[in-house]
């Protein structure tokens, strides 16, 4: 590569990014960000899973409540007309 190639903006950006990523403080910050990001995703997953469980339980409870009156009506004998 000639000296002119190193003065191109794309090459300068790539060199600067490589140097920044190779430095210990930047690597530490990237690692810390990755850890916090993954922890946040795990917490979000737990909350979404909890909400889904709550919704499923509420739906199941509603279905049981809707089925209960029909079962009690079916189990009771039909009223007999009064004899006159």
C-alpha cells in the first residue's frame, strides 16, 4: 500500500477503530456493556415469561369460571311441575 492509501478516510476510520478496540480501557467498556446488556435481556425475558404465565392463569381461571355454571345446571334435576 502506498502512503496515499493510508490517507483515505475509510482506511483512517478502520485504523482508528482497530486501535480503539485493541486498547484495554475500550475492551473493558465493551465487555462491561455486553455483560449489562445480556443481564438486561435476561431480566426482560423473565418479566415477559412472568406476564405470559399470569395471562395463561387468568385465561384458565376464566375458562373454569365460565364452565362452572353450565356444569351445576346440568347436574341439577329439572324442576317438576306441581301436581294439582
